C-alpha cells in the first residue's frame, strides 16, 4: 500500500457517526515542546513575511469541499519565527489580527500592509518571580459584546478582560472554582446571550502534567461564566479540554479533547438553561497522531455549520454530520484558527507561524 492510499483510507476511517462519550484516560505527556533554538525568550525576532509565501496544500475527500474551498485556494504564510502561536482573533472594527505567542508571554498584532508588531506584553503572566514553566502567556482570545479583549491566561491562571492596554490593566473574570485556583484557562467562546464558555486543562502549569504539584482542582473542567458573574462547572469528564465553539444555532457546543493517543472533537447538546447534555465523539484525531505532529485543538464553524478543526499538521473540515470533507495541510502542529477580514479569510496558527487562506465559505458571525 503506498502512502497516498494509506492516507485516504485513514481519512475514510476518520469520518463516521457519532458515538457515546466515555471517560478519557491515558498516560500524559508534555503537550508542547520548543521547536526553534532560542536561548532567551527576549531574543525572539519574528520574521514578517511582507510578501506572503505560498505554503501547504489542500486535500479533498468529498465533493462538498468544492463549495467551501475554491479550486484556486492557496495557503499563505504571513509571518514566522514565534515560539508557539495560538488564539488568533480578528478585530473587525480596526482590521487587524491578534494572536498569542504563549511561550514568550506576548500578544502580537498583524496588520495588512504593515506586518507584525507587539500588541501586549506580558500577556498571561504578571508575577514578580520568573515563571517556572514553558507556557506563561495568554492562549485563547475573544472580544466581548463591547469590543473589549478577553484572554485565557496560563501563568496567572485566570480569564481576564483587558481594560487599559497602555498600562496593561485587566479585570479578573474567573480564577477560582470551589475556592480552588483554576488550572490554566485555554480557549473560550461567547454565547449570544453574553455567557462565556471556556476550557481549563493543565497545559499552562509548570510541568503541564495532570499531577502538577500546583494543580488544585482534581479535574480539567469546562465552565460557563454567566453574564451575571456566576461560574458553573459544565463537565469534568474531559481529560484535556481545549478548543471550543458553538454551532450557528448554538444548539451544539464542540469541544476538543487533546488527550494523547485519544484526542478527538466532542459534541454536546446545549440545553435551554445553557448546560450540556448528550456528550459524544464528533470525530477522532488520535489515529492521525501516529505519523503527524499535533493533536485535536482549536475549533471554528462557518455559517452553514461546517466545522473547522485544528488537527495534526492540518485544519480538518467536517460536515455537520461529522463527515471529513477535506483538509488544509500546514505540515506542522496546528493550534487554532479564526475567521477574519470579510468573513471569507481563515487565519491559522501553526507552531511558529501564522497563515491565511481565502475560502468560499463564510465564517459564523459574518453577514451573507
């Protein structure tokens, strides 16, 4: 069997019906590792690709992908040289991209025609002593209904809202559950009613392990922070909750489980009261880990309900029924993604670089 045949068969095995969610259990190993040799974080000098270069390729498994990814679509590398790029977020009012570099404790800004600049530093750890770990910075980013930046902060172990960027003044929205510190909030999404849903794995703790001495909660949770400020634990059944996104009608919540050798994307029904029901596997990712770098990670959805999932060395595109339609191959650990510009641009963070691809599909939240 040649490599191409094996690849296609793996994709066919990958898609399929929904199965009941079971408790994840596996030996843990470190989630992210350094990919470039830099002696000090301060020495980082990202390379701004003024003229974007073409990278990667498109793989098509189902004819429906042709209405999503045009025949002439190209993956553009916009910038490179970061340590672990994550949490891309497009500012629709001012037309620029924000993203976290988790290991350097910074948020960067990419602006068309202007390139890369530092937006916020420090972004996720503000302690007086050096951070004894790999990922102190912010991770997932979003805007609230008033356009204020809301951050998942690894080092400070909280979800916070930026009030004053010049002076780096923030308001803590959530940092404890049941009087215990959160692990390290990872990704987040707002529901249209103003409730904030977020995931809390241990990847921002010093050892990134589930038995880290600084871990206070005995689980990794998925939470809802209601608009009235009440924090509710929605599930503690997912060992490594990561990316998170709502379907267009907000009746389904998708959550990535990044557990090594068991990584997958889950789907939950959202009850009228905002709690979660009927957890099941939407699509598996673990079999792709065998020959690729990465895990199930960030998630976004388009207006038609198709699911875009950061995966081992790619973004996988699924139909709402879980069928794998195609993939955008980055060739590297792919962490997250965001819709931007006119809603037809998909921005992708993958290891040390950021990318853009123009699609026919329209991102959730954008007009037709």
